[in-house]
């Protein structure tokens, strides 16, 4: 047990006016009948950022893998849910070894209890229970707490490929306001140039498209799921089929290159946003052999993905990457690096896996984030 957890638990129990045993008993798996209450709490905390299909999202993420046991943990007090923390069991590759841990997400605390240490306590409980705890992302309410409890790793690098300037010209209060009437023409011109530059990509006979994730996984040997990075969340077949399933409420596109019916490399992509000025393409996940040939295959698939995004159309394609080979491919295709996102947090309780708290060797994709 963490040296801080017993004292922290005593303080929190006293502040809520309950015993330590009652506090421990009040923090447990969410029930199906409580999903609506959790969703209402999320809306209370995050407002318009919570989509109308939030209850379906919560059910998919925290109930569908084992309908009888939720991995969404709720803290109940005086007949209501005052906080919740999503936990996702995960396997983490550490060199030649596999560590079992948990990924935390979707943390919320009822506003009138915010600032009382509930969020920190829920995360500390997970650190006490698991060898490895990972948190990818964070909001303005939680970042300060996460930085105190976890080791923050600045390893997520954002890359963006503009496919049209309209989204820049239409920004509110933009200094380019006099140019707004030219935005549609500028977009058309930019897209025409991109289509010419990538004119052969959509005809690349090597690249196949798949309607569902299970079609992709069925072509995928186990070795073709986790070849990038010495440290990464393990992408097993069942995990990929769950993560990118239609029941997630999100629509994904799947691309791959096969040799004699066996998958050599793949890319998962999606379109996010609705308005003309906000629609963007996201490169969610990928894998390829960690050599020059694999790098070339990855580039070929990405060209096809980009060409599809040009036709959709979207104004931007973006992703998160940190392994050098993938970053090199992105730059060769015109992606621009837009800084580092340091909202990747790790806490290791088992000294055998301490290297996970060091930034080198990690592979992290946009698909590892929650909520996308």
C-alpha cells in the first residue's frame, strides 16, 4: 500500500463524515441502472463537451467486455454518485516482458465536492491495487493532480497535415478576416494540388480496405500487432476488435497491405467533427515491421488514407506519434510537428517495470487516448 494512501483515506473519510470502512465500501463498480446518473454528472461537469450518446459510450467502454462486471468505479455518498473513475485493464509490453495494469480515464467529481481530494484518492487506490497505472489525457480540472501523483512523460508528439486553409481563414477574430471570401477558392486550389501530388495513391493495388475491424484482425498474425516500440499497450486481437468495433458508436476506416493473405501492415483512421471548418481526419492506430520495407509500406497506406481524406473532404489530418520511424514517414508526406503533448502519465508499483517511467522506447498512438 502507498505510504500516503492510509493517511489520505483517513482525511477524506473524516471530511465526508463516514468511517474508513464505509468509504471503502462506497467506492465500487457502477451498476447498469446508474449509467444515466453518471452521464448526468459528466454533463454537469463538462457541459456541451458531452455528446448526446454518452450513455451508449459508457456502456460500450465499461460494460460490454463483461456485461456482469463494470470497470467504471463510482463513489457513492448520501444516496448519490459524487465521483467516478473509468478503469480499463491493460497489458503493457516492457521489453520482452508483459506487465498487467490498468488505464484510468473519464475521471469526474461532483462540483460541490471538487477540491477535496476525491480524484487523487481514487487514483491512489488504483496505484495500490495494480503494478502499473497509466493515464493518457487529462482536463483542466485534473492535470494538476495527475502531475503530483504520476510521472509525466512528454512523449506524445502532435503531427498535422493541412488539406485546406479554410479552417484557418474562418477562425474567429482572425487577422485574415479580409480574406474570408477567398476561403472556398483557396480550399479548392489546395485540394487540387494535394490530389495531384497523391494522384497515384488511390490506385495502389497493394492497399486493401476492410469494412470492419474483425476482417482486418483475421488477416493479422500475432506478431503483426506490436512491432513498434519497446514499451507499449499490447494490441491483442480481442482488444482491437473491441476498441474499433461498431458498438463503440464511432465509425472507423481500415486499411492494410497483405502478402499471400497475411497482413504486413495496417492503419486505422476516422473522420471527426461535423462542420465544414472543423471536420478533420484522425490516424488512430497502425503497425508495420520495424525496418525500411515496413516504413515504405506504412507510407503507401498513409498516401491512400490521405487521398480518401481529400475526397471526404476534411481540412486537416492529424495524429499522435513518438516512434522515430513513423515520425519520419509523416514528415516525408508533409505532416508538420506541432509540439509535444505531455499529458501521458505512468505510475509503477513493481520495481521490475520501473523503466516504464522513462520516456525512451515508448510507442503511443492516438488510439491509446480515451474518448476518440
